[in-house]
């Protein structure tokens, strides 16, 4: 009887234990299965992320081989779907690409890549990146010769010269030169043999035997030298390409048999073009020996017509050209040149009145590309502004000397002294830039403001400084 009671007690105890631990075991097993699934889902989310990254890498590779293909090698609109295989060649997922090509003239490409796995196709990760090729507008001012920026010059944006730079104004960004040392040939140079970037503003930099002091009063962001040169020779090919494309899909104006053409831009996406019949006569006693010296100011003209802005944004004039006016949400490149290229027939562009944007957020961009000079003529506005990227391929950006030698500065009066000029955009000049002279003639105040929108969103067919796309931004979309 006692043995039977003992056996019954064991059974009851076992049942009690099982009633407690079996549910716990089942809960543990369920938790383990759920945890494994969660781990697997997390793993697959990471795999989907890496597949999306692979999509971005794939299209960067694609653009490196075909920089202007934004349709994945085809002619249909996206999205473009590609299988993704593991190291064994087994398909484990796919990525889908949505590609937004750049607007006219820009190099800014937006790519969205969405990655999924076969195991969890309802789980996706999306990455968006922006790529672009840097343009010549990397700099506010870039020159192929030694430069001097006098007192009264204030520049916002990077400055570079393939020659040396004397800077006596105020630079908000880095000033760089391809030269470690060079000879400052100005008569008032503080030292003949100078550092690649130096200042004569008191206290002037010493000769290169002594490392120059830090000068935040002149170089707010510092100076850098020597650095690699910027290529100017390739701009000839860019001009020829602009001419060809203007003839096919833009506007092309042949030699005028007169003084050239004048273009007045309008905010309604049109422009007036005039034939310039003759220029303002040189005042008596106002003369100079500078090459190509003249008034570069329109006297009489004949209206040829009003035209809509070209769809490809390109206007090419095979003659000298005057430009002014205002745009609103337009992207234009206006170029002047004569081919075949000959030093005696090269053409210039002159801006004597305001050339303005309506929008300063990158919607409006203008490039003026001259085979020779970019001028401010004698009869230019006393105070005016030029919103544009200015490129003088073989000449200089600046103003001639309108004060006759021999003490006759008033012979060009009242045009020998002007008040202020503001350049918003950038300028590239083959020869020494300048809107003022050491005898206080020209523009007393010169403001150069860098338009950073030009770097990756330049005007149509604007010269580039690289053939490779660079990553500007990268983000995961929720």
C-alpha cells in the first residue's frame, strides 16, 4: 500500500513538473524560431542594402565608360532592373535603377538604386546618390599667366593661376598657384623673386629665403603653392564643338561684314540681335598702344530680329560680340570666335551694361566664351554688374587703359575713371586680368563673387576639368 502511494506521488510530481516546463520549452522553442527569423530578416535587409550599393557602383562604372548614357545602354525609360549574383554565380536578388539625367548644360546625375533579395522580396533598401563632373568653374578666378590683384579687390571663391599671384586685396577663399616662386615684374613689386602667392600689402612678404607669415588680413582661407596647372589649350576644342552644335540645334551667326553683333537677352526667354554698324569714335587725344585698343562701345546698330532662346542653350557668333540684358530661368552659352583659329582673326566679347540673372539658385546660368578677350569697353556703365562665367581663351578678361600716356588722363574723360564693377560667377583668363590700373584709372572697386552653382551645374558645353564623375552626395531613403 505504501509503495503504491509512493508511485502515485512520483506520477503527480512528474505531471506537475511537465505542466510547468513543457509550456516553457514550447515558449523557448517559439522564441528561438522567431529570433532566427528576425536574424534572417535583418541579414536579408543588410544583403538588400549591399545589393543597392552594387547598383550605384554598377552605374558609376557605366558612366565611366559612357559618360552621356543615362538610359542604361538602351533607349527606353527606366527603372532598369539587374540580377545580382553571389560569388558562386547564383542569383540571390536584384537592383532597380531610377536615373535622373542632368539638365541642359549640367553634369549633375541623380541615381536611385533599390535592392531586394529573392528570399525576402518584400524587404527593400534604397540609396540615392548624386554624381557630377567638375567644370572649369572650380575657381572664382583662374588664369594661365601671372596675376596681380590690387587693393580694392575683394574675391569670394577660390583663385588660381598657372603663373604667380600678387594679391593686395582680400580673398575669402584659398589662393593658389602652380609656381613655387616667380618674378613679380611690376615696378612697385615689394621683391622681385617672390613666393608663388604673395602680397605687397604692408607688412609685405619677404623674399623666398624666408617662409611668409600667415596673413589672414589678405588670405582669409590661406594660400597654396605649388599645385597642378589648369589646362587652357583644350578650350579651343570646346569652342569648335559649341560652333558645330549651335549650327545644328542652336543659333549660328556668320561674319557680319561690319563691326560685329549685339545681343540683348530678355526675361521672356528670347533675345534681340543687332548688327553693329560702327563703334563710338575715339575722343581727341585719347589713345594707347595696347594691342586691339579701341572704344569697344557701340555707336549705331541695326535690329536683325527677336529669337527664342535655343533649346540646347548654344549661340555662336563668328564675329566680335556685345552682350547685355537679363534672363529668367535660362541656361545659355554664348561664344564668339573665328575658325580656323588664327591669332590675327580671333574674336572678343564686350559687356558694357548690366548682364543679370533673375534667380541665383542655379536656375539661371550664362557663359560668355571668347576666343580672344572679354572686354569692358570705354563707354561702359559707371556702376554695373555681370552675372556670368567669363572665359577669355587666348586673351584676357578686363578693360583697356583709357588714360592716354604723357599726363593726359583727362583726354578720355569722363570714361578714364569708373566707380565699381561686380562680377558674379567666375572668370578664366589666359592673360593677366584687370579692370583697373595703378594710376587709379579704370574701375575703382572690383567685386568678384563666386557662383558655386557653376561647379557642377555649368552652362551648356562649358569646359570641364575632368572626365570622371565624382560623388557629391549619398543617402539612404526611408
